[in-house]
C-alpha cells in the first residue's frame, strides 16, 4: 500500500483537490475552464498566422528592385549592391505622381464586317 501511495502521489493529490473544489465551485466551473482552454488552443495558432502575414507584408514593402540590373534589395542602402545604381529613384517611382490620363489606353471601336 505504501508503494501505491508513493507511485501515484500526483493522482491522489489531484483527485483530492477535485473532491474539494467541485462542491465549492460546481461542475459548470470546470466545463467553462475546459472550454476556455480549447478556445485558446484554436485561437493562438490563428493569432500566429495573422502575425506572420503582417510581418511578411511589412518585409515585402521594404524590398526594392533595381531598374538597371534587376537585383532585389531590402532598401538598407541608397545604391544597388550589384551595379551601383541609385535606388532613390525607385522610391520616387512608387509615388502616385502620374496623371490618370497618361496611363489610360484609349481604344477605338471598329465594326467588323
């Protein structure tokens, strides 16, 4: 009997705690705790996925492609590491300074016979 108590000390401890706590708080308390734990198990991975997507988008916005050689840069320097071209021109290209009429393509309709 003494060996059984030593081997199952945690089991006996938890069962005594449950026998004391269930009459005080009730079974609904334990069901709500289990429900909250299950909700957390599903929401934490969802939160991590959202954080990864936000991080990827912020990382992607800092990437620049050199106009002269095509090398991708993280925007840490002002010049291209491959050809030495100025990358500040790329920052100006991303601004919306163009007029809409300059980028619109006009198409004339013709009747096909």
